[in-house]
């Protein structure tokens, strides 16, 4: 469904409900259960088509968190959601293991981003 802009506090309540009621469409969004299955199938298809290659897949917080839950074989969980934008995760798809968790790229790479800002051409 269409994502409607919400005030941050309300948005976080809706996100929590999304995870707490995985079979339900919350606020017009697709259900967490459907999104998780969609991500599992789509990423599996891409990984089979590009076996042995490094693949980058870009998505938003919830889809990454749901994919992490799928790989970990745990229920969909608000605790897995990074609750921020600009996150990265590394997965060994063949082994179904998470190499580095779904976390903020900016926080993880703060120092290198600061260094890059210092040497930016003017």
C-alpha cells in the first residue's frame, strides 16, 4: 500500500504494530508476513541468478529487518528494525548467516565519513 507521511511518534507506533500483528495490514501497508515472504523469494531469486557473485540489494528499514529475521529463523521483530534510515547489512546467503547486522551505515562508518568530508574536492 501507499506510504503516508506520519509524524515520527505516530509512525513509530505504526511500525511497532506492523511487527506485532504480522498477518494484518497496518495503516494500509502490506502485512509484515507478506513483505517477509516477498523479500525471501525476491532475494533468493536474485542470489540464485548471481551465485558466487557479490550482490547489493537496497531496501528500507522494515524489509531489511524482515530479511534479517528470515535468515535468523526468528519471528518478525521490532527489535531487529534499526529505527533509522541509511542502514546496511551483509548476509552470506548460501550459509544463511548474517555477517554484519542491519545497522546505520553513518554510525558504523562515522570516522571514514568524517575523513572523506575533509578531502572533498572544492
